[in-house]
C-alpha cells in the first residue's frame, strides 16, 4: 500500500513538473515570437565598417569567447564574458549606451545577443563577422577605409 502511495505521489509530482515546464516553455516561445515579429531585418547585427573609430569609446564591447582566446587577442577595451554566461551578467551591462558583442566569426555572439535581447536588452548589437572580420577590414579604422574606398 505504501509503495502504491509513493508511486502515485511520484507520478503526480512528475506531472506537475512537466506542466510547469510546459507553461515556462510557452512563455519563452511567446517572447521569441514577439521578438521575431518586431526585430529589424539585420537581426541587430552591425558590420565593422559601420562603426566610426571615434564611436568605439562610447560602446560597451563584450568579447564572448573563452578566457584563453580573450587573453591571446581581443578588441582593445573589450570585457570578457563567455557567450554562455551573458545572461548571468546581464545586470552588469549598461542600458544607457550601445553594447556590442563579438566572438571569432559572429556565430556564438549571435546566440548570446539573441538571448540578451529576449531578456530585454534592446541596446545589444552583434558584430557581424566577429573578430576575424573586424581585423580583416582594418579594426577601428574599418569605417574610414570603407568611406575612402567608396570615394574612389
């Protein structure tokens, strides 16, 4: 008899857990649907050549790669918050200026940026092409190079 009561209690507990998880999933899905309906076409990405050198000092830059990669090389002034940890640090991010997040190529930072935007950080942009593209296009001088190229 006690075993049957314990089994029944376990089944009820599992059903309650599944129901709660499903309800949470509905909220997450609703948030993602709302985001997808209203996000701009670029998905909050920005290319290196769209950022004038003078503007970099006003941007909070996050290097979303692991600590070893960050230690090896990073955009000067960037803080290191690994992409899987950005939500844990979301309260530390400024809301009164732009936040730019990057990784090597833009893939992992896009996931982190998406998560931050869903969490209410509308000021987050993803550096399209990541550190690799930033370096290839001239780093802080990418904007000026693009303007000069266009003028030719």
